């Protein structure tokens, strides 16, 4: 590994440790430089700004998340409902696995999901994740408009997001949290889908 690559890896490791410990927005470039044992100006040789550091750290975990969610979506052995439930659990598992970085990965300078383009690559990745959720929803409600699918997908996302945020600061093993949370995910999505089906059949709820 060249000296340049070693320096870049040190910077990434320092940023990850500090973001994990203090939160993305509380960490400065100078702090990262001190921990990486380099000058703060040398960080800009490898990364344009702190956002680029975050983008680099988020890239592999989010790519793996997308791959796992897409694999579930393409698995024909699962019913459409089962796909939606599994995708929801996969997303929560990801959030709990990266609980100290989750807010930065998913929320920092995020754009609305109904905006088709964004200038930041990390936002593009977030929109890909939401599109997977939308696809899973649409497979359960084939007659719905895109607008209605988007609204329902938002409802599910907000629910999953809230569950993750509830446990971000909890000092408890992930497997223990998931034992409690996963049944709630199933129950909640089942109730939401039942309500949506009543709405679709009666058209009495706006």
C-alpha cells in the first residue's frame, strides 16, 4: 500500500471512529486530522470536504443494503407481502447495525423522495433505497397510482425510521432489540395493509 493510500485509510478510519463516537455534525475536519495524525489541509487532498468523507464511509454499507433488499425483491419464492416485510426488517437491521452513523447515512442534507434528481451522490443512493421500498409496496397494490404508492411507502419508511431512532442510544445487543421490534414491524405493516385494502375497496377514506 502506498503512503497516499495509507494516509487515506487513516483519515477514513479516524473519521469513522469520531462520527461513530460523537455524531457526524459534531466532528470537525481538524479533529479528524489530529486523530489521523495528519494536517487538516492534507485531508482535502483526498476528500473535497467532510461530506465526501461521509459519502465514502456510507458507500459500501449502503451498496450492501441495496443488494440485500434487491435480492429479496427478486426472490420469487416470497409472496409480495413477504417481500415487503423482509425488506422492512432488513432496513431496520441495517439501522441498528450502524446506529451511531445511521442519522448521518440516511438523514444529513437529505432531499425529498419525490424530487427526481439530486446533486449529491449519497442522496441518489437514499432515493434508490426508497424506490426499492416503493416497488415492494406497488407489488402488493397493483392498481395504485404512483402518488398513492409513494404516500404509503413514506408511511412505512417513517415507521421504520422511528423504530431505529428509538434504539440509537440504547446500550443493548442488537439481537435482543430485534426480537422485540421485528414482531412489531410485522404487526404494523399487516395493520397498514389491511387499512389500505379497506380504503381501496370502500373508497371511503381520503
